[in-house]
C-alpha cells in the first residue's frame, strides 16, 4: 500500500474512532451521572462545568494506539516505549480520576502518592529510552531524562483547565514532533505513524471538547499526552528544541509551582489564582480568547523551534 494512502486511511480512522468513543462516553457517563467536582479555589469556573463528564482521553489514546498497531507489521522498540509511557501515565491518571468521583472537592490521589508514582514511571521510561540508545548513557542524563518526563506529564496536566485549552496547546507541538521524527528517522517509521494518528485522534476529541465542552480529557488524557511528548523528545534527542516549542506549558507549570511554593513556605499568594490561564480568566478575559491566545503562542514557539533546527 502506498504510504501516503496509508496515512490518509489511518488518520481518518483515528479521527472517526476517537469522535465515536467520545460520543459513547458522553452518553454513558451522563446517564450514570459520573462527574468530577470542581476544586473550591477555582471560583472562576462556571457551575455548568460541574455536570461535564471526564475520561475523554480514552478516545484519542485508544484510537491512535489501536489503529497504529492494526496497520503495523510489528511493534518496534521506540513505539513500544512510547506506548508504555502513554498507557502508564494514562492508567495513573485514570485511577486519580476515579478517586475524584468519590470526593466533593476534586481531589484524588494525594500529591505525595502522585509524585512517587510519576517518578517511578518516569524512571522506567527514561531507563528504557537510554538503554535503547548507543550513546549518552550517563547517570546525569538519566536523572535529566526522569525529570524531563515528569515535567511534561505535569505541565500538560496543569494546562488542562479550560475547554479545548490543552488540546489546542499541544497540537502544534505534535506537528513539530512529526517534522523532527521525519528528520531523525523517516516518514515511514512507526513512531511517525503513531504521532500522525494521535494528531487526528485529538482533532476527533476536540469536536466534543471545544467550548462549550461536552467532555473533558481528564488526568488520564493530559498525563498521557505529557508522557508522549517527553518520551518522543528523548527518543529523538531533541529535548531542548521541544522545550522551546513548549514555552506555553513552561509558563503554566512555573505559575503553578511558584504559587504552591509561596503558599506553603511564605503563607501568601503571588497570583490571585494559578495556573496562569485561570489568572487571565479571573481578570475577565473570555475562555475562547485564552484558548486562541494559547494556541497562537504554542504555534509561534513551535515555528521558532523548527526554524532553529532548520537554520542553525
């Protein structure tokens, strides 16, 4: 089969299956009234969102992985590692989402438990990636890789706070990753096929996640996306380039981290509310405008990262 036809077929199937899974989840979860409570401190969130189901990440995770496997002759090592990262962090997020259903304050796994689980998963993924490389196997690089994956898992998770926000923020990054994969490996690689399918599966999910969202991706979705970005970047050896492309995620992560540190150790807030997208919302900027701004910034930084690779 011509590879371009294969891409067209798998991307279309990923889009349709992801959208179909979303539709099924919306019906089932609303019927069972399975909703995650809003956190009390997020006063800017509308009450209507308390009746929006989560777990939407199942759609693009299943669609992209299953379609890629179905149209592949075998599973190579790099693809296996990325699947492990996506499914591993998705399962941790799924447990967290399930536990949140039982509370009235939006809390699930405790912060200490979450950090421990994520560092263990990050360590496993980082070890497998480095073990599969022929160079740069130092202990220092292993520590960096663990922190790198841990960072992205949490950065995407923190960004997932408005309708379509995290999806719109990571889409330009995955497009950049497609370009980088084609340069490091080849366009016919299994990793390229998976990432290509994931982009279209995310678009299928976005049909129901744009404002006003009928379903959220949940922690299982956002953490899976963060795990995918971190793992693919390390496999490609393009860690710094991807960090540049993800400056919006960095802004979200740092605004939340600084707020937590100041509240814990200095008993005061730096921002009225964090992370930064909620701060924009607090000051009266509409949800749609924030999502458009975030998408524009993410696209800008992704283009900048590509130009650095292209001309430097």
